[in-house]
């Protein structure tokens, strides 16, 4: 997954994506930070639902437009071998920067 995210479609992420990748830590905010509890989204998906979700990524959309081809079929083929037929829990973190105004 990391190889697909970083190497295959990575160059096609729009600018600003680095803020999400570093959990917004690089943003200078005029706040006194407050530690936020961790949050995550969790869903039960089969491999086809997961691949469909990947197709919504802006980097995948931009890859398609730039190269005139779709990076998902080859990745989906490799992923299906590992995933199997069952549903799996798909989880991703939701990042927050919380604080009081200075």
C-alpha cells in the first residue's frame, strides 16, 4: 500500500498533501496546543470496495489524466492476491491540531 501511495501515484498528489502526511505538524498556528485524543475511521470492506475508494484519490485521478492510463488495475491484481475474498477492517487516522488561541 505504501509503495502505491508514495511511489506509484505519489508524484501526482496536489501540493499541500505533505501537511496531511505529517499530521499537520508543520503548520504554524497561533495556538497553545492541546493534546487531542486519537481518532480513526474504520469500515469493513471487501477488496473491490477498497479499490473503488482508491479510485477517488486525487492522485489517482491526476495520474489518469496525466498519463492517459489507470494505475489501479495492476495494483488491484496484486492486492487481491493478498486480500482474499473476505471483508477486512480498513482503518485510517483522522488528524487534528487542537489548541487555545494565544
